[in-house]
């Protein structure tokens, strides 16, 4: 179905996607099934940049360019969620309602700045290694895996806000197809990438489970911001893992 795919691309990227007909809640829920496809397109775009520019520039500059394009093509969507989550977790003082209130505050606090700097610096360092080793596959895996893991997050975790986009996605996600997509993508990534990648993916899944536990312990569920933070951390785990395989 083309329309849910277009919705996924419109939500997750800054590609010039136009949808000329109204989007209903069912289509919004179905769009989650295409998040891995959106991730693969982002990863392929970045891999093409890496392969095209690698012979002509230094690894550090190319890593910086890749990171900049990565942020631009996604519109810093998940970085925003990471920043809001960092502020909320530090400033919430273990109080669920205070944590949720801080997440809605558009202002950026010191915790957000610190976490963003750390994550971006680690991504830059990992990308520099990936460029030198020509491990462009790691970028595609990071983009696909991180967005795929949003499906089990929505499937197994209560969405705590009653209104908004995340609530629509959670309430209208087709559960059976979502599990099929999740398992299929994980199997394909493992088969195509080999046993070393399986170890990294296993670590990433364990990290995902820990993040989900933190969400449930603090706010009894998830929000759009914590989902975005999960994507960023999953990307980082895969990129860092690529430095060891």
C-alpha cells in the first residue's frame, strides 16, 4: 500500500513527499509497518554519499558530512525526542507527572545539551571509523534496525498520552503484521550481515529492553519523545558496535 509508505516517509524524513488525499487513523497506524523501509532509504542515501565522496576527502570530514546529512534528512526528529527525554529524566526527580510535564516544555535544559553533544560526538567518532573501514553496511543496519524496534515498542508498551500522533499510531497499529515485519527484518539483517552483527544486534536489543524498562518504571509507558530517544540510542549502539566487528 503506497499511502502508508508515503506517510512513513513524511513523518520520518524531510523528503519532498506529498499526499493529496486525507489521511485517516487507520492509515497512520499502518504507516508504522513501513518504518523499516523509511530507515533503509535513509541508510542507502547516506551510504551513497559515503561511497561517492570517500576517494576525495578525509575520513573525519566525510564523517562530519554524513552526520550533518543524517540530521538534515531526518529533520533532527529523534534528536529532539532524546533532548526532551534527557531533560525530563534528570529534572523529573522520579516523579511521573513532573517527567511528562518537562517533556512537553519546548525549552532545552542543560541535560539535553550535554546528552546531545555526547551522542553526536560518539556518532561522529564511530562514523569516522566506519568511513576508514568502508563499512557502509553498518549505516544502513543502524537506520533500519532503530526504526524497526519502534514496532515492538508500540506493541508492548502503553502510550501514556491520550491525544496526539503517537496515540493514533499506538491505537491503530496492526498487531499481527507488525510482529511479522519486526521478526522478518531482524532475520534478514542477521542473515545478510553474519554472526558478528548478530552479537551487536543482540546487545542493541538488550539496550532496547533496558530503555523500555526505564520508561515503564518512570512513566508507566512511553511517549513520542521516549520513542525518538530510543531510535537515537539504537543507532548509536549499532554504529559503535560496527567499530568492533
